[in-house]
């Protein structure tokens, strides 16, 4: 599991999906950057994930979605890597 296990009970289905996708792409990029020993990707991934989670807490899912878009785009550059989560389903 990742950093944030507390999901508010009144969270909309769209935000729940956004949160799940953030977790999925964060886990992939975190593991990939560790495996490839890429400290820049590791820092950028951590920043994007942390910012997105903060924006969800601030009730700003649009800002969180922009961070997810970066994570999805960055993940797509490593489609052959083990654990690649695939393209995001809208």
C-alpha cells in the first residue's frame, strides 16, 4: 500500500477512481525508479503524488488529475517494464 490509507466515506466515485489511479501509477513509477536507480524520476514521482494527495484533501480533484496525467504520461514511456499498469481507463 502507499502513503494514504484513509479514504473519506463521502468521497465521490470519480474521486475514488482518481485516488485509485494515483496509487496505481505512483506504485509503478516508484518501483521503476528504484529498480533503475533513477533519483530524478523518484523525486518527481514523489512530488507529483504528494501534491495530488494534498489537492484531493483540499477538494481540488482537477489539480490532482493534472498530476495523474503527468504520471500516466511518464509511465507510458516504460510500457515494457514489469508491472506497467497500462493506459488509464477513463
